[in-house]
C-alpha cells in the first residue's frame, strides 16, 4: 500500500481564529469521499497570518503552501490534486522560498509551524535537545560564560543581558532557587510568546532546563496568562511528554541534575508581567510591585534566588548552547546581538512574525515584509514596544531595530511588537487611551501612577474637548514628568512615553495652535 | 444536601487538590470560577480556612484580578480586545455596534467584556468566545461563535 499523502494544517489559535479547524475537517471529509489516503499533521503557525489558514504538503522533499484556504475552496483544491502539489490559484509555491520567509533568519522560530509541537521525535530530528545534551556535559560556570558570550539580552522589554542575570543567581548560595518563565505577554501588538508555546513548546522547556543547570535551580514555573487557553493546553502536554521520557525529573540526560516545571495561570492583570508583581502573583498574592533592590536573582520567589526571563529569552537558549555563542552573536548590530522575533500587527497588510537579526529597519519590516497598511491608506503612526512604547511618525521608519538606537530616538524596542496605524488615527485619542490603560492596570502601590494616570486621562479628555488647551497641555506635561520621575516601576514610569510622543509628534491632533508650523521646523 | 454545603465541600476539595498551598490561591479561584461561573461569596471564608489565610487576604486577591467576578454574568461572555493593534483595525467602532445590539445565544443577550490583547494582533479586531479566538471579528462571526458554543453545550448535555 502506498504511503498516505501528508497534509500540514496549523492548530495555532490565531490560525484557528480564521478557520483552520473547519478547513481541516472539510479536507478530511473530501479525502474520505474521494477515497484518497491522507495523513493530517497539525502544526504551529509559520507566522504569516495573512495567509492563514496556510495548508502545506510535501513534494520532492519540499513543503508547498496553499493559502489562505477557506472551507469553500477545499473542493477546488482537491480537483487540482493539491495533495500531490497540483497547481491552484491559492498555491504560494515552496514556503521557505516565499519572499515573506526567504529573508527571515529563524533561529528561535526554526521549527515553529514545521512540526507537530508535541512530537518529540520530530523535535529531535529538527535540532531539538542538542543544546540540552551539550549543557548536560558542561559546568554551570561554563554555561553561564557561553550565555554571556552570546550577547543575548532579555526579550521581555528591558533588554538586560541574560548571562549576567544568570551569573548573579549562580553566585547565590541557597537551598532553593527558581527559574520563572514570564509568559504573561501582556503587550498589545505581541504574540510571539504565544506562537512558540503553541508551536514549539519544547524549546521553552529545554531553555528552562538549561537555565536550571546554569544556576543550580531545580524548579521552574511558567506564569502563563489566562487569555491563552490553547497555549496552556499544549504547554501542559509538552511538560508531560518531557516527564514521560525522563527529560524532566531526576538525573536529566545523565547530568546528575534534577529539574521540574509547574504551570501557573495569570488572571487578567497586565501589571503581573512586571517581574516582581509576577512573583507576588506566583506566591498567590495581589500582584503588587515590590521595591527593588533586592533584585529577584538575589531574593525572588519566596525570598529565594530567582531567574525571571521572558519566553523568547529562554527559547533562544537551546540554539546558543547547540550552535555556540559565536553562531548567535554573529547576528545583529552594536550591542543588540542575535535575532528578534518582530511582530507586525495592527493596520498592516501582511501581519505576522518576522524573525530577523537586529539592525533591520522599521521600514523594511513594515513595507517589505508587511506590505504597508491593511486599508491601503497612508501610514501615519507606528507604536513599537507595546502600550508603554513611543509612537513614531512615517518619517522615522529608517530607524534600525536596535535597543540603543531606539533609546536615542526616545523610544523603546520592548518585546518587539510593531503596531501600524493609517491616517485615520486620532493621536489625542491614543494618548488618552494610554493614560486610561495605565489607570486601569496600575497596581495602585504608588501615587504618581495611581492618581497621575487618572488625572492624565481627564486632562487629555479636556484637551480633546477644546477646554483651555494651552493650560491643560502644560498640566499634562507636568503630570508626565511626575509620573516619569516618581513611579516605582515602568508602568507609571513609561506611560508618559506614548503620551508625550503623541503630543510632540502629532500636535495638530491636540489642536494646538500653530502646531503644523512647529511640527515642521 | 443543601447547595451551600455542597459549595463548601467542593471548595475544600479544590483546595486539597492543590495540597492546600496558599500560593495556589489564584489557581483555585480559577477552578471555582470554571465550575460556578463566578466566585460565590460563601467560598471566601472556606478558602481562608483551608489555605490558612485571612478572609481579607482572600478577598483582596479575588478582587485584584480582572478575571474573577463576584456575581454570575448576565449572559454568555464575548471578550473583545481593545488593545492598540485592534484599535488600529477599528475595534472601537465594533465595540459600539456590539453595545447597541449585543449578539444573542439561545435568546440570551451576550455580555461584551473589554480585554487588552488576545495575542491575535495581526488579525484584528480580535475577540474570544468560550476560549475560542476569533480573528477579523465582526458581528456575524461573533454571533456564529456564540451559536456554535450553544450547540456544543447542548450536544455535550445530551450525550
Ligand atoms: C508593566 C510591565 C509589564 C511587563 N510585562 C511583561 C510581560 O508581559 N512579559 C515579559 O516577559 N516581561 C514583561 N515585563 C518585563 C519584566 O519586568 C522583566 O523585565 C522581564 O520578564 C525579564 O525577562 P527578560 O530579561 O528575559 O526580558 C514587564 C514590565 C513592566 C514594567
Ligand atoms: S508605577 Fe503603577 S504599577 Fe508600578 S508600582 Fe507604582 S502604582 Fe504599581
Ligand atoms: S491588541 Fe488586540 S489581540 Fe493583541
């Protein structure tokens, strides 16, 4: 009997949000009634969301793609014998050679969308576990050295060098240490953590185990936001799969070291992405931010040395150990080493995930990969780095994606989210939203943030109503200064960034007299 | 057996499933809400006793997190993302339309709930119904999702 035709269909929740499950069902029905033997493999998403549901088949060792597929065009796909690579209007050709993918540099996302996320053999065949096996033969100090050498910086927002953080935790003598994966992914415009957890969960687990080996921690926790039920399901199964084969537990990979992982759900609080708030939440408490110092690497969960790293930071670790620090640091520019999974979101034609070395410009991302705005109208503003990130204008698109270049431009890279707005955006409304969001999500511990954000939203509302514009703009600027200087954490401290960037770069939206003249010196 | 003692026993069981660890409070609250649809007030003293916390502690936690509700919702919940990426795709207009005439499921009006980011920012506006993510959300596909969940529940109940 001939082998069945293999058909790959994503089960990623965003792909399912536009019908991937329904398409899979109809493909199975059609195959059955035509008497064609098919085997469906559900994968993560490749991250080309405008092509989802993207159905792939294998022909001559290459993966051919068809998308976006709807239930309505499945019959036509069968008529053109797509399962053998037949010609069809939806065919995008060899997926790896498609312009959206060909120019990407996929290190962290190398397997995402390619394999069944819970197939451990496939994970191994595609390079998984090499990093862990290598780490198992190394001393903690050597692993930490490798990490420092790689130049990997935290992908959760602050960009702190991961190796240095690990070194601090390693240096602590303690009966217990913890590795906490920050999977709260609260920033609007970001979805890379979700994608990797749904599409390649073993990579995160492998990274966490290596972090345990490097620091002497034997217990890991994943703080996963409740908005991601599919990721929770897949991560749970992935942990079990590792436990079943002894990759979690005692004496992992003959290293003599132990590691276990526990999953914890968040509960809809943005502030719990902040690391100390997350630790409070993991202890079962209100997510109130802790005063630093002490830093978590010294005194974290239950007062024990704790590494808090973002999902993407940890998922980058297996590659670094497997291929060596140099292979990783050869990508990037300046002090931003390696690759970043950028996320193109909002009003964009080809939205999705682009993993690229640092140094790629915002314009390349938005225009070449993203194809400009979804609506086809001119782009007017871009917010990079989540709800606390600055708004940039259409004139600033040549900025390279680099931590330092962004800081110099009064902006921040954050978790790599790029949200595009067309010319219908009202920037005063966006500024008001930033304050409202801060007011709603503030943990309430310090006054500049708790009260300042409420007052800020009121003040912008007045400006939008045309009340005493000059006086209220002055008040708003003062308020922002107080929030920046007096807030305990970046929630209150950075909310002024989107607000002031909107005010300074788009004064005409605040109806400031002579604004247009002032805006173009 | 009356409903209140049932609830008490169930709450105790959920705590014990987590070895009555106080740090598991949020997990336990999720479990309670999944079963009851909200956090009934009567569970607070039980949780406090089981986990060796004060009632004020438990209440403080339950009220801090947006996920937990202290009363049953008036209808099936539609979570609508109001984050920036979805704003750029017109979620504010969609929200207004949904507020004016909320889609129904089995003749019951849905409750539109604001959330910030569902991780579907490349396919905005995004919504979620019963854990099912919806991309390029509009009134029609939200209604469809509500109807589908209603049918699923019915089928589940029958067999
Ligand atoms: C308000 C606020 C929200 C944050 N949300 C997240 C988040 O959702 N995910 C994340 O990884 N880091 C978040 N961070 C950053 C964390 O505090 C911390 O820097 C990070 O998890 C450290 O990991 P990294 O070094 O690997 O980036 C947030 C910070 C602040 C101030
Ligand atoms: S700045 Fe806001 S969120 Fe941060 S500690 Fe203060 S009140 Fe809490
Ligand atoms: S901002 Fe709406 S899904 Fe992310």
